[in-house]
């Protein structure tokens, strides 16, 4: 499996499709982790890493998964970019492999270990003020916005006008216990981030054309992308079902159905 940067949207769509398939395969084989939360961010990662028009520089910039449970979504992309051997996908969460339940510094191309939510953004903010020559992309879950540390970090980023911070909210609308707007309402998000003096964009998180417009921009202010996504994207019986936040299909019939839908 080899990926290379391209402007061809059809090729990018194929990369995203292959990435989803690989995530589904190694997650259902191992039975570990948060599958639905990985599937929702695939197009975002494809745009960041593989679209030639993206300003993200894999040699220079850093991507931090504040929603650490979604971080295994990047593994197939790092494999495709030849940073990780392909055989490691079959060793996910096995003692003889290098790929962990959540990404960490021991994995090539990964830079943060996420467990408790709300910490990745603060970590990235500290790096951003210390290393103004680097850009830091931070992926947060929407239910992660319940964490007070997120808003403390926004105050810090705004006060110091950290122009090298790019936040991406995976707005799949579901947390572990249900719909975000039924648990504790977080909308209107645009107005909230604007009040922190962020440049705010909102788009379909599965539309590679719209994602290109955002990730292809030159950074001049702290920015946030609110990416409206589908939890469990690509697997019909998982889509928009909060129960699958922690449940990984184990029934052979369901597994085969998911694979056939992702092929």
C-alpha cells in the first residue's frame, strides 16, 4: 500500500476509501479501540496529509490528536507514506507490534499520547508558543469540548495570538453517552470560537473540495475548522449510532457487511 501526495480528487477519494477499509479491518480483527470515531476523521486526514494543495508539511509541521481514541485513523496513512511497515497493521495492539491503542511518540509520525480528553490542545498550545516556526494541527472531538481545559487553552491561544495553531473539530455530533445536543448543548460553536478571536470556518468534513479550501490557506491567525462529519462513516449500521462509540462489530455477518460496504 503506497500513497503519494496528489491534486487528483478521484485518487484522494480512493486513498480515503482504502484508509477506511484498513481501519475497519484491523479494528475488527483486534477488537480494540474506538472504530466509529476513527471512521469520521478519515477524509480530514486524507486532505491534510495527501492533498498536494494542503499547507501541511509532514517534515516540518505536527498533527496532535487531542481526541486520542481517534488517532489510529492515521496509521494506514502513515503506512501508505512509508513511515510505518504495512505488516504493523496486522499487529495492532499486539505486544510484538508498534501500533498502540492510542498513538504515541514511539510510533513514527505520531507526536502525542491521548487518553484523557482536553489535554492535547494545551500540549499543542505550549509547543506553538515555544516553536513559532512550526504549525500545529489539533484534532478535537466535539464531546471533548465539554472539558474545561479546552476553553482554558483557547484563552491562552487567543491571548498570545498563536498564528501557528489550526484546530479541527470532528463534529460527528455524538459522544459516548449519546447526541451532544441532548447531553449538554455545545452549539452555536461558530459564535463561541469567534468570541475567542479565532478565524472560524465550517464545512462538510467529508467533502475533499471544501477541505482543500481550508487546508490550502496560508495561516495568518489562529484558525478553527468545524468539520461536520458522520460517526461511523461508511458502515451503514454504525453511522450516527452513539452505541458504536465503544462497540466494535464482532458478529461475522456484521463484519462482512461492513467490509462489503467499504470495498
